[in-house]
């Protein structure tokens, strides 16, 4: 049931602190250890997924590549052929699918398995097709997701991927035991932080959605781990509010996309507490110079620096960039939700989309 919420999507957005807590409580050390060992034995890691699961994969890729220096490649499941020749015996493929039934991902799993790769599934549905055909499984424990747009399954996928990256880090000596412990402590704080962000931003986002509902197009910009985060924010708006939304790395604006920006064009910036904050300030200024309508998700410690330039400031906690996507996506989910409602659409049942895509 919707438990008093007008839509499943809103209920599921609000359920995220609980879904993450359940996922943390359900972590099976044995299963993680096997996965870590398989990864240590392989030369290359491929990550595959479709839609939101692909975006989760890109966040995981960022951690494995930039934090651990592992040879990681992330691809959209239906594009698996590009890598068939690049996979060797014992390489690992992480297949991400909340439903565990997405045909594109299943087909790619079969093809890579035939090449000798070991498959690690990350799924929310126990014993679904992809986990059944995989060598190892890590489950998210988000509970059933009814809304077509993935919300709590995404944030729990990010939780599992971040823990996996930390465990690989400590196993390879890239992270000290102390670094590992303090990062795990930080993960334990996510549900509480996320609850605060919902409480603090929901009213403001709802007011913003009235404005957004009249727009035809929007940009979502970030740098670093903020790029896949922005891609996920844009997908949410597109799929349920039917507003064209595009995400790209903020540094690319001047290489083309800024040509489209005119007065009041909406741009959503995800500014993180990382090495990119100064460069992001420059990117916000270049949009300001075109009189864009700028929405900024800003860590509290930088609010003073950015507020003047922003039309709407959504204050985020100043947290380690490695866990920022889990927190930052929530106001963007809410923005998509309230914008869809303001436009008169049912966010639970977007046109042309099915919850599980079982035809190629
Ligand atoms: C977006 C969405 C889809 C799915 C995609 C993969 O909100 O729900 O993009 O993420 O169809 O689905 P799974 O994770 O079940 O393989």
C-alpha cells in the first residue's frame, strides 16, 4: 500500500533511509569476501547495467578507478559487444540490475560468461534471472519498488558498490585499516543524513517544481563523481515529467552545449565538497553570465561562496565525495516527482515505460 502517500514514488523516496539501513544490516561478509577475491584475481573489471543501474555502475567505476586505480570499464548492457574481445578468462563483470530480469543485461551476462568471465550480480530481487546465472550475488535490501522510476533501488545499489570498493581497497592495501573503518563509519551515517536532507529540502524543491514544470529543457551539470549523479538526476526528470533533460561534465559547456543557454534556461549544478569545487564556481559563473536559471546543490561550507550566483540554493551536508551521490540524488528525485505532479502526470506510471524490460 501507499501508506498515506499520494504515489508509490514519493513513498519510496521517503523510504530510502530505511532501505539503506536494511541493506547495511543485510551485508553478508562471506559473500563480499568471495567477490573481493574474484576481483583481486582478475586483470580487468567490467560493469554493466541499463538506465539507472548503469548510472550506479558509473559511480562505482569512479571509486574503483580514482580511489583504487583498478582497470575498470562501465558500459550500457546493450553495448556489450564492444568489449567481447577485451575480456579474458577470470576477468570480472559486475552486472547491476534491480529487477534481475532486464533482458539486455542478461544477454550481456551470458555473452561475457561464455568468454570465461566471472559474473557478480547486484540485484534487489532474490533468485531472479541475473543472480541465478551469475557466479556471485550481492543483494540490495530496498524492499519491493513499485514506482517505475528507480529511487531506493539506486541509492541501495550505490551503498553496496561503495562498500565493495572500500573492501577491495583495504584488501589491496590501497586503504589503511583506519581509512577503511572511518569510511565505513561514514556509510553508517548515510540514513540519518539522508533523512535530514529530505526534511530540509522537500518544501523548497516543491516550490521550485512549479517553476520547473513550465520549462521545456534543462541541463544537469557536475564534475567527477558528480557526472553520473547528474545523469541520474536528468533521467528522472525526463522519464516522469517529460521535460528534456541532459547531463554532461560541466567542463564541456564551452565546447558546445552552452550555445543553447538563454535567459531563464534551467541548469542544475551538483557541487560537491571535492577538488572540483573551484572549477564548478567558474562553470556556475559562465551560466550566470547568460542569465540562466541556476539551481545549485551546495555543501553547507560553500553556501556563502555560491549563493549570490544561484536562483535556488539547496543546502547539502559537507560530506566525503565518495558518499555524496547517495545524498545528492534525493532532492533531484523529489524535483522530478513534484514537477511531474505539477504537470498533471502520474509519476508511478510514466508513458511508454515498463518497470521491467524483458524484450530486447
Ligand atoms: C529508471 C529506470 C530504468 C531502469 C532500467 C534497468 O528510473 O527505472 O532506467 O533502471 O530499465 O532496470 P534494472 O535495474 O531492473 O535492470
